[in-house]
C-alpha cells in the first residue's frame, strides 16, 4: 500500500487546519506521532503548521500546547 511521506503529512495537517467546523488540531497532533512512528521526520514546515493551528484553535488559543510543540521542535534540532 501507499506509505505517506512528509509532503503528504503536511498537506493533511493543512487540510485539518482549514476543516469545516474549526481546526482539528488534536488529529493533526496524532499525525505528528504517526509520522515519527513510521520514520518520517517532521521538518520546520510541519511544526509551523501545527503551531499555527494551535494558535488559531477554536475555543481559544492552545498556546501552552503550542509552546510544548515548539520545545519538541527545538529538541529535534530544528529552529
């Protein structure tokens, strides 16, 4: 079967950020975990999409979670 690559995951995350009814940031964070499990290394674009989604989350910004994602990004050596 088809194995999603980095571009596919980023496209899915973008779509989730624009989903009808509001950002599906929880699902996008699950995709981040799936990426890592499958050996697909997230890059700066991946984390930028996630941080933007968290900042625009319905019901108020999930800024604390966004900071956690930023820390994870830094631990991976990305800036």
